[in-house]
C-alpha cells in the first residue's frame, strides 16, 4: 500500500464543512479541537510545567480556552493572555471562556513575563481561518514576543498571521514548531511561507470524515495517486518497450541544461534518450553519460517521432528556438515545455492559442517568474495566490501545469489541483528544473498519462532531493546532476519495497 493523498480544503470549503458538521455535533467541535490540542501538548510536556496560551477574539481563541482547561486539569500551570472583549466572543468561544473561568482559571490582558526556567510550551490560539488582515498593534507585539520563546511553539489550526488559502504571511506571523490543524489541511499550510511558519503539521479530523460530507477541492500528492503504475517491469521487455524521450534545448552557453534533462531521463529508465542541441559546436557525446544520443535540434524534430518530447532546457530565445517550439507544438506526441520554451510561449498569443488547441497532452513546468510571464502579470501577483495562478494557466492553455517553488502546485486543465510537500531548500540550485523535465519526460515516454506523469515526477523529484539531503546530511548545495541517481533509487523503492527486494533471491532454474 502506498501513502494516500490527503484532502485539502480552502477556507470557503471549511466554512461549508462547518455548516454541515457543527449543528448538533456532540461533543461540540470546539471541545474536540481543544481536546486534540491538549493531547498533543501533553505529548510535548513531560513534568507539570508552565504553559502560555494566547487567545484571540474568535473561535480560535475558544479552542485555546478548552485546551487551557484540560491542561490545567492535568496539573500544568496554564497562563492565558486574552485582550478581547469577552462579551463579543462568538457563542462557542464564550462558553469555553466561561468554563475556563468557572474552573478557577483567569485571563491576563497582556503577555505575562517569562517565568524563571522559561515556558515549557507557548500556544497560539489568536487567529485561525478567520484572519482578515495583517496583525498590528498589540497582537503584532505578542507574535514577535512569542516567536522568541525557545520552547515548542504550537499553533492551533494555523499560525496567526498566515493566510490559510495562500500561505502568505500577511504581516507579523507566528513561527510555530508544531501546527495542529482541525478537520483537514488548508492550502496555506503547504505552500509559499506556510511550511516555514507551521513547523510539523498534524491534522485532527475531530471525529469527522470531511470527504464524506463534502468532496475535497484539492489533495496533497502521494504515491497512492499513481500506484497502479508502480509495478515491476515485465521480464519480457526491451528498450523499445520503455519509450524514447527527446530533449530539445542546449543553445550556446546552456548545453548543460539539456544534458541534465537527458541524464535524468536516462537514469529513470527511458528506453532511449535523444538530445537535440541548438548549439552547432556542442559536444556530440556526453563522456559521463555515453548512453545519450546527440542530434541537432532540427534533425530530431524532423526525424522519427519520440514517445515524449521535452522542449526548453537551455533553449534560449533565438529565432531558431522559436521555430523549434512551434514545430514541437505541432507534433502528435506528449509535449513538456520548460524554461525558455515557456518564455517563448508567453511572447506569442498565436502560439498560446495553437498550444491550447493541441490534441495531445501538454505539460508546462513554470517557476513563478515564468508563470508571471505566461499570465502577463508580476511575480508578486503569482506568489500572492499560487493556487489560483497555476489553475489559471492550466485552464487557459488547456495544459497540465506545475507551478514550482515551496509547495509546488499541480493543476489540471479541468481545474483539479494538488500540492506537493516533498523537497527542500537545498534543491534551490541551478538545473533542478531541467532534471524535473527529464524525469517527467521518461514517465510520459513510458506510457503514463499526463496527470500521472506530472504528479509522480514532481513528487519523485522532491523525494530524491529529500533523500540526498538526508543521506549527505546537507541543507544547501545539492547539485542538480546528483539528483538523477537519487530519483532512480526513490522510484525503484516505490516499485519494489525493500522487503520484496531482500526475499526475491533466486538461484536459477531447478535442475531435475
Ligand atoms: N471550522 C470549524 O468547524 C471549527 C473551527 N474551529 C476554530 O475556529 C476558528 C475559526 O474561528 P473564527 O471564524 O471565529 O475566526 P478566528 O480565526 O478565530 O478569528 C476571527 C476573529 O478575529 C478578528 N480578526 C480577524 N483578523 C484580525 C486581525 N488582523 N486583527 C484583529 N482581529 C482580527 C475578527 O474580527 P473582525 O475581522 O470581525 O474585526 C474575528 O473577531 C478555526 O480556525 C478553528 O481554530 C474549531 O473550534 C473547530 C471547529
Ligand atoms: K492560531
């Protein structure tokens, strides 16, 4: 069994779930949320300890009051900072506040001084999915102060200051070491600033099965999405069974990009990899990867059709490059456009219209600046709502799109979307995108459909980066060319779990 994708609900959908689940829920959902938070807190606290909970003016604050009461019952010294008007709390939060006071608890209008020995845990129950604008004044000061505490910092539902839909810090933002999100994941936990602000993310479903109440608008990426493809190869196969990948790129000065894509494609098991270079004086062999076959870009585009075509790594924006992109768009094969192929696409409305009408799968792999060019807007606008940007490109160009970056977004032409959580900042080095293109190209050439190939390629790319960072014990400086063998390792681990590999020894045919 492979890990299943998890459902993701934007705030509007969480509000719909709320409307379906809250009426009549017994115990009330806020009680369940506070209890889940207290359980997590107890796992972080060893002996009776000093805990600080900052409660806000809405239901997020209510979760904090419930949690406080339960931790106090468990023998911890719980201090609550609460600066809002208790008369204006929403009903459930008002009940939780009253129960806290009835249990002998009190609230302080300011953050109390740090006790001798420090806090054992600070909890952010200030704002959840109801955050409307940047935090300022007292709340901004509280966040700054809480963020300096050298102890576990737990955010309830979502760190205060983080936009739950976009993952953007609207201003000062709680820096959690742990986030316990209620009912389901929200997009903002997983993309842009979310992963930095959230620390370790856990979900407390509060006894609900959200997908039974409301189909999830989006999902995380996990091998369960493409597990039907994760099967050992048939023994009766040969290189022709696994597809030809053609990579077009490598203009003068940028040949390395095409090599990286080609090497990645070869390492993932493409039957054959052909590299069509635009640089007329470039290598005719890659001495470190002699398996690659070199052609000119023109010869490759006019030769026998490959099973998948990758255009863009090191392509440049010359007239010749533009002709290659136009020619590739017209070929009846799965086509992945990356890097300068995307920039050339952005430059021509006619090219975009032709692309959108293609009858064969198209995949686009922009980083935020390339996405901005495709959308004729600024990078800031793309990053302000990565999910919306990826979906707009996918719909407009009728293509499968991955918007790369922290928490890459995959969007389908029909509006479906996923968020990837594998990968790490050591991968922020030149050439990583070329490797991704090569990996996805191989899956396409192997007969995977566009969605499966892109979801798997994106997730695999991140897993390979995580595997390398862990085994090399590095946080920076991952080299793109190191990724190919790591991707091969991770992909084969998906196909053949280690247990199978260990027992699958065979001594040859039995002799009578
Ligand atoms: N969904 C569920 O089923 C469940 C939800 N649960 C919990 O409820 C949470 C959502 O609660 P919520 O809707 O009351 O919103 P919440 O985040 O507490 O804040 C709203 C308040 O903040 C205020 N405000 C906003 N921005 C502000 C700013 N910048 N600076 C200052 N004030 C600002 C805003 O005031 P206003 O904008 O009206 O001025 C309003 O008073 C959710 O995240 C989860 O923790 C759980 O109990 C389990 C079940
Ligand atoms: K919070």
